[in-house]
C-alpha cells in the first residue's frame, strides 16, 4: 500500500479499531439493522507526509447521497461560519464545496458576496436550495466543474470545510481545484487536526466516512504538486480544535511564521511513537468508560447520551456499549430521531418528553456542552465526556 496523498511506500498500520459499521448510517428498523454491514477499521500512518489514512475506502455514493448531518442545527458551527464570512468580503465569487444546508452560503448572501455551494447529498442540498441558497447537487469532479463554468466565472475563493477528510482521491481533488480556481485565487481548507486527536485521545474521530486525517505537511505536499502554495494556517476552535489552511494558486507568496511553526513542530513530534502511545491509551480509556457505565447500572442509575454524531458509532462499537448501559441518546436533528445508532442500536430520541428521571448524561456532542447543560437546568443530573471519561461541570 502506498500513501494516497504523497505516494510514499513508507506507510504502516498504527491503529486497529476492530469491526465497525458506517458511522453515519442510522438504521430505522429491524430490517435495516439486519442489512447493516461491518468492516475492519484500520488506520495507517505515512512517515513521509505525516498523514493518517484508512486502507478501505468505501464507495462515496453509499455514504453521502443520503446524509443525516445538518450543519445549521449546531449553533456554534453557525457562528463559526458567520465569522468566516466576514473575512471573505474582498472576494468576488465564492464556491463552498461541501456546503451542506447552506451554513456558509447564508451569511455570505447577507453580506451580498456572490456565492454558490456544491454538495453530494440530495436531501441536504434540497434544504439549502429551498432556502434560496444556490447549491449544485453532486460530487466536486470534472463534470461538476464544467457544469458550473457554463453559468459562472472561475471562483477567486474556494472553501472546503470538513471536506478533504472525506475524499476518495485527494490527488484528483487537488488537480480539480487547480483547474477550477482563478489565477492567484485562494483556497481555504478546514480540517479537524490529527495532532489534536492524538493529544486528546479522540480515537472516535476515525470512521469510514473519512479516509484521510491530514497533517499540515500533507496539505502542503498535496497542493505543491499542482503548483499551489500553503502560506498560512490559523488554529480554529471547531470540532475540538481544527486548522484553517490558506493555499494560493501561485507559488509567489510568503509563508507566515505561524504556518512555518506548525510545519516544523510536526516534523519533531508526529511519528510512529506518538501512535504507539495513543494506541495504548485507546484501550485503557475504552475499558475505563465501560467499567464506569457498568458501575452506574449496578447502582440503578439511569444513563442516557446527548448528541449522536458519528463518533457515537466508533466509541460504542469499539467499547461494546449497547442500550443495556446507555438507555437512549437524545439528538436535536429530526433526521436522526427515532432511528438507532449504527452497530450497537441504541435508540435515538428527540428532547421532548425524554428529559425526566435521568441520573447521568454521557455528552457525546461535548463541544456543545454549554448549550446542553442549559437544557437540563433544574434537573439533578451529572454529565460526563465519554473519552477520556471526564466529569463535565
Ligand atoms: Zn504520505
């Protein structure tokens, strides 16, 4: 196996998360549970570009045409994209790849910045179009580029937030960007940062939807190959600590100090040893989580979960946690309600009528804990982050 970002053969398996289902497929009923498939989830690390990747890349069509994640449900994420939109005032035409329900297109429209979105999910893309936020439904590929360029000019800014991690073929993506973007145009990429997963023991961020876990060095390599230059990196506060990369369609620009610093830091700290240590912690923390849940059960405590993002699947399937230990999970997205979690089949319910007689809340959507805590005001419950198992106050 070769690295699908830089082509190096210097690649080794570093994590084995066992048999896992698709983390964003929430079965509706017994029949869909019966049809559910599981595959081995193994993570590899490339010593050259310092990225991680999954060997098995599941057909993107199966995963994304029918999707259940609505960005705009998350207040914090909405704020994040509003803030980003203010930075984009100087651009003439913005294309948002993976625009979801129009979470960035909406504030751009308010600022009168010309913009369109591209999203593969028919159901989510329709929501955006119905709200008057122009969204092309389909994957970002050659055909899509031709279709857009028939009606629009080349964009001087492309945004790809939480997208590159989901790609099947990053090299092809970089070539397509090069073809699509205006000369001297800017590409903004946002990713959840691998270094942060490792630091915070967030193995739950690995699942089949996302075959690639980038380092700053791997982003630099990927776009260097198409004569584009990574020149700045911002640390941002979404998805438990992410990076925002600025890449210019020109080799003629200066690299910022903070960009250089992150690139150099990876060279020193991101290696096989980091993963060895991480792997050990995964087992320790998962066992501890399960032991705690068993303890609650013995003491007749009612435990529920709050928030059902994809990570619920990775954690519960790896730690073998089912509805014996977590009675149900509340999620505010109507698309997930009254379905089951992938693999372990814990019921997902709406907030309404399901907040009484609870002792313990496992906060899976821990980024939104402040908001979640408010929902339970006047109720005597204790909150925990599942991995690493931590009491939340
Ligand atoms: Zn590589």
